[in-house]
C-alpha cells in the first residue's frame, strides 16, 4: 500500500463460509470513535470480499495501532459518501487513483467503535477530529 496511508487490520467473517479473514485496509479517522474505509478494491470492477462480509456481519473487530476496537460497520448514505470521497480524494493521490480507475460507485464503510479491548463500552456522539493523512 502507498506510504501516504494509515493501515488497520479488519477482522471479518465470510458471509457464506463463516470463516474469519483479516484484511489490511487504509483508513481515515472521522471522529475519535469512528473511521472510514473505502471498498475501492484498488479500482477493480467488483467490491472486495470484505465489503460483502461486513454487510452480512457488521459487528467485528479492527486493530488500529496497539488498540483493538469492537466496531459496528455501516455503509455511508449517498450524501455522506459523496462528502467523504471528495475530502479523501483531495487529501490522497491513492484515493484519486482508485476512483479514476473504476466506473462503479465505491462504497464508503464507516466503522463505529463500540468498545476498546479491555475497556468499557464507548458511547456515541463523538466530536469531529481532523482527518488523518489516511
């Protein structure tokens, strides 16, 4: 992956197989308890398998640095997706390249923290934070 991106490890359960997979993905921080990932599949014509897995099994685990989060995934609504894609494309050559390589609409998946391993549940309503470099 390009060096201008921050990477998390997404644990996801196969929608058909039930087998756990781990995918390294670029992410962008939206708030202190939410990050966005793009189902760009590097501009391929199909959504990546992890996207379908999250739609079927939205509660999962991500590793971000030394932290392990339990998250709930949801696909961004059209207006939120457009706003996030524009912001990320302005910040990242990698996002611009992925968007330009495909005619399909690239889904934006929001991963909202439910808890951090070893800590109590996290409540919703976090404040907006500056975007991470990706």
